[in-house]
């Protein structure tokens, strides 16, 4: 059993968590949620030892696994008990090859080679990721990386598994695989803690729901989590819905089915046109098609690994391939003059030493910058280092920068990862404001709740 008692945590005299008390049993799934920036990820870092060993913070109270005092243990000692799936899984990879990554921690433990091979076979089959073996990790989609990180946790056979926003980059099919994987790990008697905003897939498998609110933690046991109570809890705390949203539920202006391998009929004189886009990986054709977008909100959906992010990289000129880009029927050679992109991994776009200086890279109007940060709930973070922000706060900062950039085309790749419901609604209002300003917005997302609440044109990529 994992017990947390009277846990207090603060940074720079700012209270983050206060007097937290809860426990997690073997063979149970505990879900932790709450507004973006409330301290969910920080709690996981306190459990796994990142705090205070790598992130300086004041921490007091008890974190015990059975009779073992985890707060007295170094991070490498905790790693023999605790495995993690981070919010950004690529930050935890050490190898280029997916199979080598699965073997990495077992090799460090001097595990026998035959045992390593057997475990990789066992857990890749158990978690249904055999098709991801022996791949270049950095050629995988965000969702595929998530599944490799989860498999690495399982292969360690540690007793405690911590997952931070594991569904943020997953399509519905992959979320179902994640759900099945969690159930299988639960059956193996693991202690599983999942930090999440997207809650629908956990509705029927969680044993405990914990909500962090105003530095405190409120816990609800399984017997209290019927549909009526879940609806009241979601409304009371402003959480995402616990009900799954299907494609048929979406508010759609126009719907386009786009075949990435042989669709050449979608090239027209749109506000943004991509002509004869081609991309190969080794001998495999990723796409060979044309497409056009008009001003307003345009969503791109499709399965993990289908080529959505690769298409955006070719559109923005950040990967090599073939194709021509036209804006208002004029050929573009320098896409960065027309397009601002918020990437799937916000860490790769933050360079300065404070939030205010970060927005100042695109706008010198301090008053306007502060108003924009206030709208995004970041005004109190003006002097904070961008890398000290939570994942959701980083997303909101980059969205503010996109708005301030005054570029006519805005591209967002999975912008709701790390965003709670109020912040998702703030983003939707931002998108509608930019739409009224005449901007063309392209959004890659698997978040159907987001699409349903926003509305727009949908382009579904398929092969």
C-alpha cells in the first residue's frame, strides 16, 4: 500500500499542496485530476523523487510504501519500486530503437539476456504493441511513444506505476488500448496512479477519484462514483466530461475525408493550398496528396501514426519532402512569415528566462502582453521561468504567443494536452476571436470534447 499523510509542498514560499492525505492499494487505479497548474504533476514528482532531488522545493509529511519511507530514499532507490510515464514521454527515452528502449532499464539492473527477451515478448503481447517493436522511436507518433513508455513501465515489473496525462496524444482506438493495458496491469496487482484531464476512458476502471482543489485533495471511493455523482462532481469542480464523445456527436461545419495516398482532387484555390505534397520514410510512402483550407477553424483528425504531424511539418518547412504551398493563390517560399505553429511538445519552443520575456519575442507592447497573459491565467507567472510551468501552463503560454504573433495562419498540434475544462473553454474563445479577425487556424487533435465545444471544419486523414 502507498500511503501519503500530511503532505505539504511549496516552491519559493508559494504553497502548492497542503495537508494531503490519501492511500492507494495494490490492484487499484487511482485517478487524480483538477485544474491545470493545481499541482497534479508535482504530486507525482514528489512520489517518484524528482522533488526534491532535481526540483528544489520544500516538502514535509509522509510518503510510505508498505513500511518503506520513500521521502528518505534517493531517486535511484525509488526507481526499483516506481515506474513513470511522463507527460512528454520522449523526455524519458534513452535509446533510438524501441526494442532497445524496452530493454534499457533491465540491462542497467544486470538482468539476464534471456529474461530481458522473454519480458519484452510477454509485455509487448500483453499490451498489444508488438507492431511497435524494432522501430526508430523518433519516427513514432506521440501516441505510439506513449505506448512504448507504458510498456517500459510494465516490463520493469515495479510495484507502482505513475502516469501523467497518458491519453493526451492518443486517438480513440489507442485510448481503448491504453484502457485495456491499465486493466491488465491492475490484474497484475500494481498500484496505478493516473493524472488526467480526459476522464471518460477511466470511468469504469478507476477505484478512486482524487481532485486537487485549492491546495487540498478531495477523495471519492468507487462505491460513490455512479453516473449521477460523477456528473455532479464534474460540474462542481469544472472537470472534463466522464462520458465518451463519438464522432457522430461533433458539431461540424464541413466534413472532408482525405486519402493521404492517392487523393489529388482536394487542391483548389483556397486561402491556404498544399499542392502535390509527398513524403516517404525509407521505402514507405507516408502521403501523396493535395489539400486546401479556408479561413476559420479547421480540425485535422485521424489515427495515431497516420501522418498528421508529418504533414504539418512539411507545411511549415520543418521537414524535407516535396510540395508547394500557396497562400491567397500566391506561392510561398518562406512559410515562417505566414505561419505560427504551436508544437505538440511545448518545451522545444520556450527559450527565454521569464514568461514576460517569452511573449516579448513576438510583441513589444508590454500592456497588450500582460492583458493576453491575464486572459490565459498566467499574469501571476510573469517572472517565472517558462520551463518551471506545468504542461498546461506551457501550452497556454504558447497559445498566447501565437495570438500575439499577428501571423495570418495559426497551427496548433494537440493544444488541449494539459488543459482543464476552463482552460479549454478559454482556448475556444481565443480561437473564435482569431476566426473573427480573419485568421486561418489548423488544429491537430484527438480531443473530441474540444471539437464538440468549439465547432469547425473537420478533415479526417486516412489511407
